[in-house]
C-alpha cells in the first residue's frame, strides 16, 4: 500500500536561485499493521521525494528500504525479523555489484525495541519510532556518515507541525480515497495492548490543521477521507470558535468541504461514542453507514480484566442507539479470544454477543502476551490449542454473519466510489457505502467518480455490480437511493 500517485514536488525556488537536483534514488517501503502505518508510510515517501527518492516496488532496485512495523501482536514483530533476513541477502547481492543499500526500521516495533533491532539485525542502519519520520532527511544524513541511528523520542507536536506545513504546500494529485490522521496515541490502557506505550498519550490535532489538510486533499481529487486515530472518537480539538469540539462536530465541519463526498473514521472506543457523534450518523449524508467499534469480549468479567471500562449491556444499549440513528449501518468489530482467565462460559458470552449484534464484518485474534502490558503477567493464561479452537468457532460465526449481510445487498442500487482498475480488463474496483470492494465493468475514466451501481452477485468479501444506466451520482446524490433500497429489503 505504498503506491503513490504522481507527486509533483513543487519547487518554490526561482530561476535565480536554482539548487542542484539531489541524486536520483529509489525507496522501497513495506508497511505492516494498521491504517495509520499506511498513512505514515505515504508521508515518509512525501518527505523523501525532495531528497531525490522515488518509490520502487522492487526490493533489489532500492537504495533505501524502510520497514514500517507493527507491534500489536507477536507474529507481526517476528515477520519483521524474517523480512530483515531476506533483505540482508539482497543487500549482499547489491554490494557485489558495487551498489549500496540503506535499511531503516520504523513504526511501533522500532519504538518498542529500539537498539535491540540493530543488535539482532546488524544490517539495520536506522531505527526510528512513529513520531520521528518527518526527521528522515536528517536521520539519513547521520546514517550515511556511518552512525547507527536510533531515534525513539515522543515528539508528536513536531510531527503534527510537519503535517501542517505539508498542507500549506501546492496541491498534489491524490487517490480518490485517502487517510487523514486526526489523533494519535491512547490513554485507555486496555491490559492487553501495547499502543499506549508505543504511540504514547492521546494527542489531537486542531480543527484548523485538519480542515486545511482535508481541503488540500479534496482539491487534489480526494473524494473520500477516513479520519484515523488509535482512539479516533476520543479526538477533541481546539476549534476556531475558541471551543473544544468532539468528533461529531468535526465531521459536520468536514462535510461542508466541496468535493468531499464521503467520510469515515476508525478506530473507535465504545466509551467515547457520544450523542453528537451518533447524531452525525443520522444527519450527515457524507458519513458512510459503517462503524468499526471493537468490543473485544462479550463477558463482563473479561471486559473488566481487560480494563475496557464498559459492560456488555452498555455496549448493547450503544448499538441500539447507533442503529436507531442509522438503521442501515454495517457494524464491524475486533475480538480477542483466550485473554487470561477466559473460561468456556466467558467465550460463550462473546459468541452470544456476536449473535445478538449481527456484524457486517469483524476481525478476531488469539490473545498474545505483549511484554510490558499487565495482561502478559496475569495468571490463568489460556493454552494455545484452546485459543485456536475458540478462534475457529468465532470466525465461522462472523463469516456467516458477513455472508448474510452481503447477501442482503443483492439487488440493491448503491453509490460506489471507483478507486482503481480491477483484476480483469475493463473492470474497475470501488467501495460500497458499507466498505465492501465492488468490482464493476466500467471505463477507466470513471476512476475518482461516484456512480450508481446495482449489486448483481455476492462474493465472499466483494459485491459484484453493474453500472445503472442513466444514474450519474458523481455528487453523491444517489445515497438516497441506497437508503430507500435498504429499507425495502
Ligand atoms: N493480543 C491479541 N490481539 C490484540 N489486539 C491488540 N492487542 C492484542 C493482543 N495483545 C487486537 C485488538 C485490537 C486490534 C487492533 O488488535 O482486538 O482492537
Ligand atoms: Fe489499545 Fe485500543 Fe485499548 Fe487504546 S483503546 S489501549 S489502542 S485496544
């Protein structure tokens, strides 16, 4: 996901002040984990462009390799180390041909492991945490002088400042759907989670910063923005009216931006779903009918042990309020099975919660002990085989709900934002309002537009559609069509 549309790097320097072009080099970026990492990787590529770096998809062709890592579960870090083994071989082959290769490890594994990474993998030249990537040119310079760079400071304000400087630059061509970070870090301290340690305390960007970036994205062709934050609905930002706004108010403001037809946000915590945000789902045509709202477990005992700060009944009441505001909404969730102390009955409570809520989709994981988190040292760790059996059972239930949700879209006409070419010739792929990919036979000129599409076939994840003749919904106006269709179903 490190593709970058042609980025025109505008050089404000006049003819009298022309600087020598930096040498042409290639960067290969591999991104692991969450959407915020995808966003951060794109920003790293932006920072590197004025340094002469263009993006390559070919590792062997890269002068600089960056692994933007995730630390949320064990296997993620292990994957990074095995990838570093593969990179070492490529680096050695390049060295034989007299070519250099710089290797950087960024993101949450870098933040958590620091120097340990260069000890375990000596080919690594730079280790830098999620809040340091805007300093990449400086770090590259230090690494080029032979220094092993380790940069794991928490300096979120400097990073946000950098993002805002970027928003002030000339408009760049952007893909139709893009991410925008509004908040980073987390103060919730769920007992299984490393995020409060790797991303630090919750910090929100101001309304002015976010609106400026969103306007610039819209001017560059972005039609859909997904607001990102580790605890995005905990966002509360200083507004031009001197007040502090919550996410619902921010979404209202963003929905006024010309050309911005679709808004989404992720990931949310049930405790921070306030009335204003729920009302936004009822009132804003731009706010898509999809909500990722992790509950993790359906057992009150496990929710308390996880420090989730709410009960299952509170979660049910919340879902009722959300569905009252937006009856057509696709609910999505994260679940962890095998948290310490989880009995068969606790797991059954989770299954019961899933049956009651009926999700459109969900992600589920076996609990993994993360060093430094309270869960890692709790008694009654659950054996691996029990976790695996519970995960399989839960995933079968979720898959059946996802299939049923998708099947209920059959025959509906809905808006699709076309994002890219599909696998087959003459095919485009877009997203439905409920976030499923929708492959449709359509001309390439429709990329970046929203069209009315009839859903004619259901795949395991995708909805297959056909263009509805005569409906041109490029201003998003056929959203009403969807709602009618949904109520009829
Ligand atoms: N073990 C398993 N799953 C985890 N998650 C976070 N930490 C852990 C862990 N230690 C899952 C949660 C979270 C998602 C991003 O990853 O479900 O919502
Ligand atoms: Fe981790 Fe999310 Fe809990 Fe924060 S709210 S500690 S990011 S699981």
